[in-house]
C-alpha cells in the first residue's frame, strides 16, 4: 500500500467494514471523521485504561496485541469494554493482509465481548515490521474496587494456568520447520495453539468475586519479572517454590531447544494473584474450569526467595525477556 494514512476507500472496505459494534455503552465508535470514542457509564463506575505496543508477524498480530491490553484492564478489577487500535505498517503490506488482520481482531473481540472503538492505520517507511499499539478500555464498580485490599505480607501467592504460554506459542509458530527436526509435529502444533489461553479476563473476574487481594498480569520477562514487580510495588518479600510453578512440558522442551529460561519467557495468559486464603481462590477458579495453584507466600521482609528443594536462592531484578534472544 502507498505510504501515509490509508485512503478513505481502503479504510471503508478493509477496516470499517470488518468492525461491528455491540455493546450498549458505546455511544460513538469507529467511523470516518471520528477521532474519539464516546462511552456512557452508570453512576458509581470508574474508567480503566491501559496501552501496550506489540510486534509480531501481521497474520498473528491481533491475536497477541488485543488480549495483552485487555488483560491489564482486567487485573485492575475492571470489565473490559473495547479497544482503540493504532497500526503502523511497512510499505510492502498488501491491503488483503490488512483486511485479514481486521477480521482476526474482530473475531477476537467477539470472543472477549468487547468492541473496536476506533484507532488509526498508517503505512510508513519507519517500520520494518508491523507495530500495533492497543489501548484497552474498561469500567469497574468504584465501591467494589475499594474492596481489593492489595498485596500484603502473609498472603498466599497463586498462579493461574501455566507460565510461558505466549512465548511457547510464538516460538512454535515461527520455528515450526526447525523444531520439526527434533519434535513430533503434533507436539509443535499443540504448542502453537497455546495462544488460545492468552486472555486472563475470566480468571480475573472470578478472582475478584472470590476476594482476591492483588493481581498482576504475567507478561514480558516471565514469571520472575512478575514476581519481582509485584513484590517491589507492594513492598513485601516472597517465598516461592520453583517446583510448584505450573509449566507445560512443551514449554520446557522448546526452551531447552533454544537454550532459553522458561521462567523469564513471555507469559501472556498467566495471572499472578495473592489472597488470604489461596486454597479457596484455587477452588473457586477450578469451579470456573481455570487451573491454578498456590506457589508460595508473601513475607514482611524485603527478601525475594526462591526454593528448589533444599536449595535456596534470591530472585534477581527483571531481565530482558528471553524472546529477544531469538529476535536478535
């Protein structure tokens, strides 16, 4: 496509035609000449916003970008309503690829019960790979939000689903041929399909009802980064048992193949939580068919301790996500 803001004809047939608005909160959404989205909220509701940039192959971009932004909204105890999309495309991008991306984004939004509220699409020589910046928009009950007491010493630490899901899916999709020389294709396809787990909206909603104290979306830098950030933000220490951290065998195998650390691998789809009664939270999540496990406790010290059997070591400051080793 030609450099610059996409034309009105392209916008109509390959972007706006793919967008459907369903939520009653949306008074004005995506459209020609509309630079703002307008939402209506009931009294006592608060607006929650979160923005995140994502790079990935164009055919998979929406699959990773939309859940990531909405996950950040969900961990604030909010109900996601919609997304604003800012898309920068390299010059060699074909219109059909743009249309395919918008169909994918709309399909994901349908599954997550949110609307595409608007955005901007531009072709520019500045980028070599597509970049999508997504702003997630949600609302929450102000009174309910106050009941989220926050992370404090003495609470159980709970992890949902499995660590490394997003990184495993991306690696399996991008390196199918290379991985097929060592692993069965069925295993690779199973790993590539992990992106179906990327939304943590269901577990966040269940956790809020269960009386969760604090939530942190596990994303870039993996579970080690999330543990550090949660502890640092709350001013607490941690005692975490490595063997209890849930991880799929496919993640372990693929990380070993690429010499990566699964505990520092992109982990979208995994939610880190604290609660006074972690076992109750785990049972409530199981009732919603979401696997979760208690992996440790918060402490009143500033030590962030990892236990591996009898071995004890301290958690380091977050490192660059392991995925960047592959990109380089």
